[in-house]
């Protein structure tokens, strides 16, 4: 079947049409879900941050501004402001009343400093991209990196040459294009239908004349705004998606692939690798201006923390950090102070606290699995400790620490698990994981509340990506 005929047949399938034009959750209408109605492109975070900053430290009753649906506008910003780790959530009064206030993290303070520089657009895009890289968007740790790798895996099953793919993306992101120009570019189709291997295979091996016929057909439908053509429906004038958003997503995808190619245990090497590729594409940027900002000590501290997180770099603890934490009292008498891990020092302190406390957590549990009564666990003896082998897991995952007013590095949040139960908790199908979470929650919810990190069961389901 020829390419155009195949595309027409696909459009007759209403489920296929919905999947590839819709931007709704679980559809394939866009590459990344963290950009949405209120955060259409990366640079949307700049303006949304400034708006959200106006309600910093204010209780919900003081927010004031509502949209046409009667909802506070700032409520729509909360999810991404927390997921990007630019703000942390604090509680005033009882948790059941959900009377939260929000304050900037150290990363948020660095972001404010970035905004104050009033940099040109290209320089601003690069720095903003780095700031947003480590967000837990859609409740997924390292979301941008994982999503990029997932999409690349799908596309590369058809297009095996990564350099060929990178060249095709560069055609799009080097300069602005309108939608009529985009539909003549190969990567437009690789991206738009990344989850349809049959279409990609046919497009890749189609003759130029077949591709031109498809381009012409889509052009005509764009002009008519035909809703029965996937592309014309998605790119309808005044719609929720446009050429600028596509190019922005393509840049995020491209530079995250570059990030993987320049992966290193040294964050500085990764930053330089990304910046060199950015300069290769955009010769007009003031690279000195970008570097002068990055290498401000407080900014570099935040950027290093970002790359250590997303690349899962193992780092050695400093003697100062070890000394500071060793003098901390391990016994807990109440809520523990929140620790901001958006800086290197904060990350190191959190890591060292966990290293010390998990030893005590195993002792408190008598080296038994927290799910033993549920799963009748079998153990083996650890060669290192000569005790039952037990792993320590955060019930509230670490990446969500900024959503709680106090530290989640408390014994109430440490579950001791045998290797089978630990794997099951994270990797099993939802109907097998849900009883485990229910059991742990029922056992610990009161203790978590007492330590100032109370949580609702439905939110815990969201953190574990389980449909409630």
C-alpha cells in the first residue's frame, strides 16, 4: 500500500485518530506531558513562576484570582511548580484542611536569579532547559530523561542510525518553521507517529513522490481545517497545539539525546557537552554570557545537583558532611526539619542521614520484612552482615520530599523489605502492588502524621502511579 493510502486508512480508525491528535493523558499527541494547557512550552515556566511567586507564603484564602471556571488560577500552577522543585509545600494548621503555603526552594531562588538577568531568548531557553531537567513531572522521577529514552527506543526500532535521526531533528530546530514547512520534514512524522511502527516503516521506505503526495494532501486538509485528517485536526488554527510547540518539544528531545551521548560522572563535562552542541546549532548565542551565569557558585551548586540526580551519579560524601550528620541525634521525638536537596550540600546531608538511619531501621525491624504477615517472606543470610538480608525503602518516595513540610527521612517512612517484596512493590502489576501499599499505609499513616509528613492514600497511589 502506498504511503498516502495508508495514512487515509489510518484516519478512518477513530481510536487511531484520537490517539495521535489528542493531547490528553495517555494519548500520543505530543512527546512530553509536563507541558500542558497552562505550560505550553518550556518558556511558559518563566511566566508561570513569576505569577506563582506572588502568592508565596500566602494561605489559600488569600489567593484571590479565579478563572472563568471559578477555579483559582494559581491552583493550576501548583503541580508543575512542585514537580519542577522550584517550590516546596508547607502546612498551616491541620493537614485535613489542606491549608498549604508555598515557598521557593534553593533551586527556586536560583531560578529567580536567572529570571532577573533578562537574557536573550536563545540563551534563556538553554538555561531554562537545564533548570527543568530533573522534575518529577506526571509523578515520574527523571521524567524528561525517561520519556526521551522511551520515545527514542520506539523510533530507533525503525530508524537505526542515531546520527541520521539527529540530522533530521536539526533541520527543524535550527530555525523557525510554520506548520506548512514542518509537514515537509521527516522528523515531523517520526515524532507525530512515534508509536506507530507500521507507519514509520512505510514512511521511511517510501519514494519521494509518495512523501510529496502525503505532504500535499495534508497541506490541503490544513487549509480546509478538516477534522478527519489527524494532522489538520491537531494543528487547527486557534487549537491547543501549534508549530512553535512542536519545535520546542523537538529541542527538548534533541538535547536530552545529546545529554545521553555526553553522559559522564562529572556534571561539568555534561554541561560543557550540552553547551558546545547548543553553540554548534546556534552560532549567534553569547556563550560567555551563559557560562558566566552557570559558573556563579550558587547556580553551579544547583546545576550539579540536577545532573547528579538525573544521571544517578554516585558521589563521595565530604568529611564535613559526615561529621555534621554523625553528630545528629538518631532517636526521633517529633517532626524533623525539612532538608532542601536541590543543592549539593542538601543532597549530601540527605544521603548521609539515610545511610545512618537505615542501619537503625533494620535493627528496629529485627531484620524482618514489613510485609512478612502478608507475603510469608523467605529470607537469605547476608554475607556482609551475617543477618537476614533486608532492603530499606522510602514509603513516600524521595523525589516528592518538597511536597511535605517536614523531613521524610524518618523511621516512620522507612519500610524494611525482603528483595522479593521490594521488587514487587515497584515492578508488579497494579492489582498486586495495591494491597502492599494499602497494608503499609494502614500500618504507618498515624506514625507519618505524628512526624509531620501525613499523606492521603490516594496521593500515595499517585506517587506509585497506581489508578485509585
